[in-house]
C-alpha cells in the first residue's frame, strides 16, 4: 500500500518547480491533491496530467486570505475530509542584497514568501490543531496540548519550503534570504506549539535546484549558470519532492522536522 493513500494534500506554488513535482509525487503515491498557483492555465494542465479524480486546482494569490480559505475548503468539499498534508511552497526569489537588489520588488518578495506562508500556516494549523484565541492583554497560561484521538493512525503534516539562504548568508540573494529566515522562525515556533497536538510542522531547506526560479529572480544567466556548472549536478525538483515524501511518509509519532538538502558539491550558501 502506498504511504500516502487516502491522504488529502494542498500544495502552493504548484505550477512549476518543486511545487509541481511534489503534487505529482503525492498523487502517484495515493494522495488527492489541491494545487495552487497564480498561473491558472498551468494548473489546469497539471490537473489533467494527474487526473481530475485525484486533483483540483484553486488558482490565485497564496497571500490572499480568501484564496487560502478556498484551498482548504475545496480539499474538504471535493475529497470529503480536511486536508491533512499542506505544503507551503509558494515563493519568489530576488537577486541581490538590500544594497543592490531592486527595491521595487521588495514588497512582492515579502508578500509572496513571508506573508503567504504566515497565512497558510495559520489557516492550516487551525484546521489541524483547532482554533486558538488571539492574544490580547496579559498572557494566559497555555491550555493543555491534547492531540485528536486519531492522530496515530492519521498523520497531519505541514511542510514549509525554506532555503539554505535563509540560514546561511548568500552572496547573491540575501534579501530573499532575509524573507526565508522569517519563514524559518515561524515554522519552528509553530512546530513547538502544535507538535504536542499531533501535527508535524517540518522545514525543508533546499540548496541550488534547477528550475525556472533563477530566471524569475533576475539572476544573470551567464554568471549564475557558471556557478551552477561549477557545482553540478545540482538538485532537481523531483529530488526535493522525494525528500518530502520520505518525511511525510513516516509513522505519525516520527518527525523528521528539519532537513537541509544540497547538491553534494555545493559549498555555500
């Protein structure tokens, strides 16, 4: 039996790269998948590839609360249960640092990487672990953490795509890395809060992956291409997806909660 048979997943940033590879791999391993990205036509193609009985598309901006709600509602309404595997993957790179990157793109980088992750983390956590009272006034003692009765036989996973540049300062993308560092902190703090409730919150930090990400980030094809050639072969999206399936395929009481995966010859970042 496939390790993901019967599971319902939501994957953002699924029109290309790692997100697309994760959605395809999950579906092949038995999951039903809701895919999200801004490019609706690519999502439609992906749904046809996977099969409309196993996938559905919810196009839109992953930083929009209404789109986040629609993703999770569609998972429940289409496949008869709340999503129990959410992959927070939507992201956008940017070449350079605070000193030499394009400031016209700063807000979009923060919105797509940090704000969209925060909104989906919050919404997924509320569905999997229950709603929480917004903190106002003096702090209150934490309520006892009690997992649902079925947590052992039904895993619940939130997987967040971070980056090596969110942990190690990059010579070519430190502004993007700053956004990813914030994502890393949110992910670990959420793990500490809802892990005791039976929800696994996992951070995956890929190194250099061959995809359209570099062009969209504005990296110079020639110079960055030379860098990639110097550490070749670099990762493929399918290799990162395989890592995620290994993590989420573990028994419910086993949590591989933080993984950095690099090409073997990548020295930094």
